[in-house]
């Protein structure tokens, strides 16, 4: 009887898992009880039938690395004697591979996702823009653009694309027709639109341009040059947020007022890249912080928390369903983020 009671008392219990989501190669931190039965038995973490690698394993704390090709969104801890109840985890599912995004994807009003195969500098690839439809079928988009970088949809449904190769902004019509929208934007990278239809373009050498709906060009703001790219997003409260990695590992997120006044919104992220805001106006940034890589969210009071763990993330976007699409340097993942995006 006592042996049976001891076995029951030593059953693993998962009390919490953070952050709320991860993609392949990302880490979940697990807090609980009896995660390992003794010093000779490291915990075993399973997602369905797929075993995950343990970075750290102990009785009350473990770090679990998400393996490739996971389709099960619940984690089970096995201490060698017993198994825990399944614990829900939001694991990113692959929706596109063998691409080369270098910034956030764009999402149209129907929920179709657009991304790039950007290629090496000056490289002309056969197809450079792709559409991932609601069935997750990947289809080429007719556009002959070298080094496409930033993507954003206009209010009329046209896809605007920056080329860091020639400083041109292209416009792809819904029928696939491609035309030049504006030229002379330097090393054009990030794009963002405000509610009035003004387009903001980040020239990574240090300039943020503003292009009116009539295509008049203004110098909107100047900031520190980036070694890679500027990433831009417009906040519904009327601010433009800008990131641009430098040689520092302690980079800034800039906030630019509608008058072009630049301030530092946050300092302390490593290689901050693509951004997005949710329905509550909270800012999400792909970056690293304190040795952790992934996506970080800023609350209205400035508090920062990690919401997605994963390596090589260059950007993100939200679907109409409030699910999150995460872009890495190789492909895209979909995360069922609706519960914690609303939270």
C-alpha cells in the first residue's frame, strides 16, 4: 500500500509553461513537481509520440526544446515512473518552407499570407513573392523583383513591395500586374502605411521617407543606420515604430510621432527585426533579450514579456482569426495565439 501511495505522490505535475508559444528550436520553461523521480532519471518530454530534447532537467524545473515536425500541441512529462497529464502548449505549425523572408509577412483581408524569397544581394530568383492561401497552398505571385524585402497592403488591396537592391517600391495589383510605385528610396527595406494612406519607407542608411497618396516624397525622420534593414509598423495611436539592427547587442526600438519626432521607446533588445501590433495596440517585436530568442510583447505600461520562443525569427503578422504567422529565415509558421493575444 505504501509503495502504491509513493508512486501516486511522485506523479509529475506541470504547473506552468512559459512562454505561451514556441516554434521548432524554441524552448519552453516548465515549472512543476516530480518532473524527475531521482538524480538517475532525467525527465522525458513528449509532444504526442515525438520526444523533445531537454536542455535542463530537474525535479521542479525543466527547459524543453521543441523538436522539428511537431504536430501535437500538448506536452507530457515522464519522470521514469509515471507521466503527467497533458499540458496545452501553442506550438507553431509549418505552413511554408524553403523560402527566404527577411521581414514580416503581409496578410490580405481574406487571410492569405504573402512572403518573399529575397535571395542574396543582387540575386535574381525565378519567383520572389509567394502567396500562402487559406489551405496553406504556396503559390507564386507574378512579380519580377530583385531582393524584395518589406511588404504591406494598401487600402485598395494592392501589395506594396520594397527592393533593397535598387531602392524601388513596387505595387502588385490583385490581378498580378506589377508596376513601379516610387523610386529613389536608397536601400529600401521596411514599409508601413498610416490610416490616411501615407506610405513610410525605411532606407537603412538612416532615412525614413514618407510618400503621400499622391506619391509626393518627404524626408520624415532620420535615425541611426542599420547593418541589415529597417522594420516599420504603424501603431493605431498614431506612432511609427522602427527597428534596425546595428553592431550593438543592445539595440533600440524607436517611436516616431506623426510630426517626425524620434524617441527611444525601448533600449536593450538584440537584433530587433519585424514588428506588429495586436487589436489592443500592443507592440510585438522579433528579437533576443537576456539570451532568449523569439518574439516579445510590450504592454501599455511598458512591461515586456516573451510570448514566442524560437531561433532565426525575422518577423510576424496577425491573421484575421488573431492567429499569428511567424517568419524565420527559411519559412513560415502558424501559431494558435488567440487565447493569449486576447489576454
